[in-house]
């Protein structure tokens, strides 16, 4: 790892404090009337997204002025192999419609290694966190994925207008054909955290962005789950398909979703 333990300890501490504070700001803004715009088909942005992102970056920059940032709203900022990847409000469509299923998601990469992740779901009083090699926690209790038979599995299938409707409806058909059931709740970050917490058994989306996924992906891996190589083929800046699940469901869900088939590279690196 290109970063020392003490340096990572300082960033982990800052990450948890800033994520919690950002969650509180998002909760406060959720209770106020807010301006909502569309930046694409069913792709919402509110003034809260920008406000929360600016707060997060200013806090982290004050502690780590030489680090780089990649935010959903502000884009890339700075050049460094110490990179923060930020989604100020994941589940913005829910937030915009008064649905409390949204979160703040922040990940940290040291070089090409995903090393830290935190997610705050303020309306549920939940703080998720993970560190490479140190496990994943929900409100400081260790998280473990739940394995099950595919016929009893609950798989969340994320959707956005970035992929054709037909691709999504046939994904649903293929997953239902395995005997599993599906849901869509509108926040990819929380969807991945729920897999890590063992509440659901898998999360798949045909295209999603790195700021939505990185913190959750680290949590699933640290909670004993399997994920595809999301960062492969420039997933950091272009996004990618994502599949994360309990290890016993990997073969069935890789076959049904078509995500992760060319995944040998990642597995070698993990094992
Ligand atoms: C959302 C993701 C969700 C995806 C939406 C959108 P946002 O992120 O969490 O999984 O289906 O299209 O990308 O825009 O709320 O940060």
C-alpha cells in the first residue's frame, strides 16, 4: 500500500466525522423546501447536493490540502494519488420527492487501491464504514453478508436512463428466472451497503458512477461478499456495470446479469 498506517488512520477518522456531519446537513436540508432541477431524464439535482458537496470538500481540504477530489457535482479537483470520491446525496430523486431513502457516500483511494469508505443514512440514524483489511461496520457493529439459496434471494436492481429500458426489463426477467426476487429503492450506495449488512443478497446496475459505488463496494468485500472489477476499464471516471453479492450467489448472478464475467483479474488480486 502506498500510504502509511498513521496517514490512513488520520484519514479514516476525518472520513467518519465529515460523513456524519454531512449526513446531518442533508437531513436538515431535507426538511426544508428546496429547489429541484433535472440534469437528464429522471436525473435530479437539488441545491442541497451542491451545498453538502462543498461542505465535505472544504472540511477534507482543510485537513489534507494536497489531496485530490472527485465529486458528483463539482467533478475532478486537484492531482494526487490520494483521492476522495464523493456523492453528497445519493438517491437524489428520492430526496427531491420527500422519500427518506438517501445517503451521503465518500470513498478514499490510495493510488489504485480502494482503502476507505463511509456512508451516512441520516433519516435512519445509520453510519456505515469500512477499511481495507479491517472489516466493515454499521453503527460500529461488524457487518457480514448473508448467503442464501438463490430461490430465497432478494436482489436489488438499480435503474437509470443511462441504459436502454429494454436492457433493464430483460435484466429483471433473467434475475426472476433464477427464482430470486428483486427490488429497486433508488440509491445505489445504500443498495450496496444493504448487501454488506446482510439485508439483501445482491445489487446489480448496468451502468453506475464511481461516486455512487466505491464506498459500498469496499463494504461488501470487507463483509465477506464478492464484487465485480468495477474500477477495471476506467470505471473511476466513466462509470461501469456493477454486481455485488454473497459469495454463494456469484455464479448464478454473474450468469443471469452478464456482469463480472471477465472478472478474473480482480479475483487474482484479492486471493
Ligand atoms: C443514483 C444512483 C442510483 C441510480 C440513479 C442515480 P444519484 O445516484 O444511486 O443507483 O439508479 O440513476 O445514479 O444521482 O442519486 O446520486
